[in-house]
C-alpha cells in the first residue's frame, strides 16, 4: 500500500467522521484546512453547510474520472470561496472577483504549506467539500431496537465511503497524471494555470 494511499485513507476518515482537520496550518493570511470564516459548531467540528456546494457529475463507471482542473464550476464555486477565504476578504469582494482571481484563490486556500504546489492531500482538501456522505436518516431511532438494521446501515455507509474514497483517489491520480507535467508529484500553480488553458 503506497504512503499516499495511507495518508489519503486517514484524511478521508477524518473528513467523513467530523470535518476536515489538517495537521498543518494554512499559508499566512489564509485559513488552515477547513477553517475559514467561523462556522456553526466551531473549529474541528463538522463543516456545517448553509447551502449546497456545487457537486460535479460523476462519470459512468466505464469512464475515467473527470479532470477537476477543467471543471470551471468547481474552481469558481463562489459559496466555497466565501466560506474559506480569510475574513479580510469580504463576501462582496468575492462576488466581484474576476474568474482568474477566483481560480487563484481556490488554488491558494488549499496550498497549506505555501509553496505554490498542491500535493495529493492538498488536492483532496480542494475537492473534499464536494463529498456528500449520508450521515444517517430519520429512522435511526429504530436502530436502537433493531441491532441487525443498525449493522446493515453501518455496513452500507462503510461501503459507500470506500467507493467514494476510491473515486477521489482516481480523481487525484488523474490530476497528477495529466497535469503534473514535470512529474514531481505536485501540481504547481504554473501547471494548474496551464491546464486551465488546455
């Protein structure tokens, strides 16, 4: 099992168990992973959406994952930027950004070590807000009286999480395969801009 796979597995577990919590801070002036504007519940707790983020359509099972750097709606998700950008950038300023400014900030808020390169974990963070795993439903009260039902639901959620996890690994691999032109294992800002133009 590759080290990147292990790290991604751990990070996805954290994402799905209670929010995005990174082990390293964000760039100066930018929030740490998942901690932009204050959110209901406080830092380190589940990301509380007051809206629904744009979620790209998944390709059919026989098609390769999409190239996320070509997904304009994802990279210009105004609501995501409003949540994640530092407090000194107001929501009105975000609303008035040019497309290029939005794409720069989308890249930069996920560049946690401030090296103008995204590694696999940073790319995962960049797409993690589109992960929508069902946390449960209104029938959970029935689970207390029916352990078999509770076990079946838990198994279903686990399989769904594993399927989602593999899909996101494929997306990240696709980004690095197609857009990491110098094959150093990172998506540099220059490579990101170049891939946006292709």
